[in-house]
C-alpha cells in the first residue's frame, strides 16, 4: 500500500482545486488521512484505496465549497459516512459549529476517533438516521446543510428544509445529471446555482435555499 501523503503533498493536490488551507488544517488532514487508511482495512469507509485518490476525491472535492461559499455558524452534514464533506470543512474552517449525522455506528466510532485525535471542538457526531434525528431537533437551524451520496427524495428535502435557515444554504454534492434531475422534480426550494468542481468528471455543487411556506411542518 502506498504511503500516506505528507502535508506538503496534500497541499499540492488541493491546489488543483484552488483550495488553500492553513498549516494547522494540513496537519489535521494528514491525521485524518492516516486514520482513514488504517480504519478502512477493517471497515468499509470508502471504496477509494490510495492516498492520492482519497485526498483528491474526498478532501479536494469537499473543500472546494470554501471557494464558492463563505462558511460560518452552524454546518449540518447529513449522511456524512467517513466525514465528507463536513469534517474536512471543519478542519479548513475551525470556527464552524458542526453536526454530523450518520446511521452506521462503526462509521460514527471512526468519526469520533478523528475528532479526538485532531482535538477538534464544536463537533457533534449523531448516530441516527436523519428522519429520526429531525423529530428531536426542534430549535436546531443550520446556516449551511450539506449532503453527499444521499438519495435526494422529496421527503428528504422536506425534512432538510426544517433544519436549514431561511437565508441559509443547502449544498448537494452530486453529478451534473443528478443535479438537473433534482432541480426539475423537487419542490419547496429556490435553486440558486450549480458549480462544477474542477478536475472531476461532471461533479457539481448544487445550492439552494428553502421556501419555508411550501414545506409542511414535522408532526
């Protein structure tokens, strides 16, 4: 197996995505990468196996959001899996108040280990399905909600609207084909823009804000 990338090598790979992070963030990303490679031998965190692909396709694509949107306040990452994009974004923007939603308990154990190893504050790892968590999340409102590799159904969008600020943003990490499908079929959202992620094969960031009046309340 190839050796993990160094901080300088990670910085070089991120440059292809026009992403620059602090030395402290690079240190966290090195630790994150090493833990991901180690844990991935025991549990299926990602199908990617080489350090360079992990850094590019997971770190680079996740962090590209910092180039197109100012991140502040509360960030909610739904179906985070191994922590993408939310945990990577937290490392780049440490002031974020981060909530990670992931139903798989073993993946949650991994996320907690990364948080512990990097000494990150302001991170909550929730081991529940999104629809179960939302029922008990009254009063929680995210400034930015993100999701990657999640089925973006109408019912999912209705729940997401309940926990995303009216002037906030929801960001869907998706493909250009799926982005068009979501925009054409989903209701209750004002679709803002779709941004192509550089150095990818048609990967995009689709952004929207909720139209509260069109979304039924949770009962």
